[in-house]
C-alpha cells in the first residue's frame, strides 16, 4: 500500500484529502504545518508528499527542497493562488505537479496516481548499501513502463541497442522532445552488464544553475546556505550502474568542467568535501539538438562532447513511425486503466483513424497525455472521438500558420478565434508559436529561444490556449 503525507496548516483541508485518498486505497498521514511534516518524514518512509504552498513559517518551495534533502520522492503542491510564475518556479525546483484549490477529486486522483507510477522508474537500489541515512532506497524499474515499438522505421534502433548495450561505451541519444529518449536509455541499461546496478535519470533542463553541482555530485552539511544535511549525489547513487542525463546541453558551463573531470578520472568530489570518491558509472546523455552545433556556438565544451560521443543513436519522430501508434495507444491505455482503476478495452475505429493521421508534434509524450485524458473522460468500454481533444480531431481544419491573402482570397481565422481583446491576443500569440514550432521542426527548446521565452513559459502559453479551445468547444457542443 502506497503511503502519502498530506501537509497543510488548515486541519479541514488535511482531513478532506486524507479521507478521499484513504477511500481510494492509500495509507495517508497528515501534518499540520512544515515543522510537523519534517518531523514525520524523519519517522516514516512515504511514497508521495502533498503540501500546501502558503503556510506559516515556510512556503511550499522551501519545504519541498528540505523534503528532497531527506527523501527523493515526488512532491505535489496545492495552492489557492492562481499564479503561473509560482507554478513554473515550483516545477523547476522539482515539484511533480502544481494544482489549484479548490482541489477537484478526480484531478487529485489522477495526479496522485501519475506521481506514484512515475516514481517507480528513476533508479534502482543502490548496490553498495552505504546510504548516508537520509537517502531513500531506490527500487528497480518496472519493465512494463517502457516499450520502444516494432515498426520498420524503428528496427535499426533496436539493432543499435543490442549492439551497444553490452559495451561500456558512453552514448548520446538524439531526438525531438517526447520521442522516448529515456526509454531507450533504459533499454541500453537493460542490455548491459550493469543491468543489476542502479539506473539514475536526471533532467538537466530542470536543474537550477545553483544546485546542479549538488544534485550531480552531492554536498556535505554546511557547505553552503541551505545545506542542512549531507546529500549523496546522483553519480554516487549510480555507482556500478548507469546515469542518464537528459537535455545535457542545458548544464551550466561550470558543471560541464566538473563533468569532464569525472569522465577523465572516474572520481567525484561532493561540494564542501575534502576527499574524492571513486565511481564506476556508464553515462548516457540525451539532447534534442546536435551537441556538435552547441560546441560551435561555445555553449557546450568540445572536449566533453568527444568524451560522450563514443556512440550515438538518433530517434525518429512519432509521425515518422505511425505503424507504432496502435501499440503505444494500447500501452498507454493499460497504464491509464491502472491509474484510474478502469477497464477500458480499446478505441473505436473512428478514434484510432484520427490518432493515426495526426502529426503528433509532442511525440510520445503528447500521445500519452491524450490517451490519459481520453481515458479519464470515457465512461464506456471504448474510447470514442468525443474524448479526444478538439485540436487533434480537427487538426486538418485548424490552420494555425499565419498565411497572407493570395489573389484576393480572405485569410481564414483559426477555429479558436475569439472576440474579446485579451482572448484575441492569446489567439494570435498561439499562431506565432505554432508557426515558429513548424519552422524549427517542432523543437520546443529552439522555439522558446527564437521567441525569447523559456521552455516552461512556452508550455504554459500552449496550455492556456488549449484550455480556451476546450471551453469554446464545450460551449459549441
């Protein structure tokens, strides 16, 4: 039974969430405020923490950082304040999700299920058993979480995995955002001689510049402000196994220098420590941009690139391997059934036809989110077209690119056209986003740079527009 800690200085909120989650089969404890919560974490092991953002004495982000010093478990933050900036900051600092009060029961159930499922696969149990006492025992990944596909387009990738897996080569995995780079890294690890060792996955894009070194190499208590305990770094946790660095091009230059030393000497030194630690770790990195191009601009060290580039794999986008879509749909539906405690059998032919012919700019991640959402909305035993997002069903009619009038023809407004000034600005803003995405081959990091915004802001703007589209479609229906 999964164990959850709910933190809020409002007793009524704690009681309601505890009652709801207990009825769904979870073991739930509550803590009235941050101090009591930190004390509870010292006494028991939890699989998930749900905490209010604004509490007396400590905000949710500060509490989350202290929780993660003690336990590497998912944290969901809830707040009564609809502040996008705060939500983005929480996600950057490591929150699994940020949801608004009043908390909708079905939304909470899905977020909790998703957090608990995803937390099963970052790493496996530390082999040397030398835990510092404040580090969590990591459990082996469930193989059922990852599948890679069997289309003709993907068969060469499968062969490359078999070829490089048993070696000790470092590997670079290239692919658009959402193409399943972590899944491929898992497959390489599973095919290696380190398969019984730990697998540690790190999203370098989510690491703050100030804490990246601590996350990767660890720190000793008191080495900097906020270092209230010793922390074992990800490289030490991955000893005798594999570490996967996703979006490695986002690492600060100073950390790249330290990483080069790790590759050359196979040693790490935690921040504030006076001794090195020997490590034996295979490194797999991923990027949605060619690292060599980053080297040319000076954003990535060329010597580090050559250390990584012992073998490279390039993943095709989902639109290039449509034959795998039914396989992934079935897989993601199975996961959704487990999370939602449903027994949906499949998709109607009409629904599958739409899914097969959509371009999937967000690749597998977008497909999984679409299936999860559809499963939540489905009451029968098969997912129907009405449960699929409007912009996917009518993708052929939705022309987001801003096109000039040709030969006197009127420029059509996109179906999401709104009449209010605020909504119209969002509408045309999204046209620009879609146009820039297409011009950059749906590379979201590059699109964000071209638009002079960060990647989290880009995702937020897309989400806001899709919410408006959904509301308009519901009103139309």
